[in-house]
C-alpha cells in the first residue's frame, strides 16, 4: 500500500484530493482533470508525458499518430458520455516490470447504456453492446455526418505488436484487446461511466510506421 500512496502523491491525484504534498515528475504520467474538450492541451499532455519520456522506443511519426487516436478516446467521452464532471487521466511507468500504463475515465452514461438507447434494444447485454461499439463505422452520435466508431485501429495494432493490452470497463461490460485478439464479456462489478486502460511493454523493440521502416530497412511493425 505504501507504493500506491507514493504513486498517488507523485502523479498529483492525492494533491487534487487535498493532500499537502505537491506532485513531482518521477515515473508518473500526471493526473489531469479535463472539464472542456481542449484537444490541443490534451494532445500536448499525452505527447509530452506519455510517449515523450523515452520509456518506450517509438518513432515521432508513430507517437503522433497514436496520440491522435488516444484523443479519440477523450473526444468520445466528451461527445457521447454526457459526463457531468469532465474526463480524467493518469498513468505510471513501472520500471522493474518495464510496463507503461495510461488510464482515461469519465463518469457519464456508459457505452452499453448509450448503445442500448441508440439501437432501441434495452435487452442487449453489456458485452454485445461493447462489441457493437468497437466495430468500425458505428457511432451513437447524431451529430456526425459520417459514423466513425471508436476509431482505434492503429492503437489496436500497437498493443498487439507490443504484447500490451487495451482494456475498456463500462457499466456492466469489459472489453480486452491484446495479441490474442478481442474479447467482450459481461462484468459483475458496475462502473459508473467508462474506464479505458492502455498497457504497453517497454521492451527493446523500436516501433515505427511501415513507410518509415521501408526507408530505414528495418522490419516494419505497422
């Protein structure tokens, strides 16, 4: 428990909750509370504090693309969740395990609830609703001219190639995407909103886009 307390002090969560200790850089991705859809600020935070610290070897081009897809998670939360208190994020680099995590959470209506309402199927299970939401081209937004779905294809490829994972908890459902594929299941615990966690392994591989690999004669990863 002592290590958890240090992490919460380090990333600023404890300070935001009233602790006197001010956060420090360390191995944390700073705790952030975003109350407005500030794309530039969020993207800059992710680029600098998540993929810009040298924990994972990744090309600038791929890092920019992945951060752009992480922005989609924030955008979906602001546009679909009707969250009354904004969107939250934080993360941690675990040096001993060489694992980098990032979590994004909102406390809105939840993906399954949104999908059931959009499709007019109140009986739809949480797992079925999440599976539908992750299909390319689906959207519960009535403001979009072209449905975009969750739009995380490149991020999916990265976590698979990296042997990492993307986990999504929303209301009564859990989705997991990793090198073995995608699984969707009903979840016994109820989470009021949506929590997305990205887990990347900081191995010795250098990750880049396929066109970059062609120029450098390195085997492509994307």
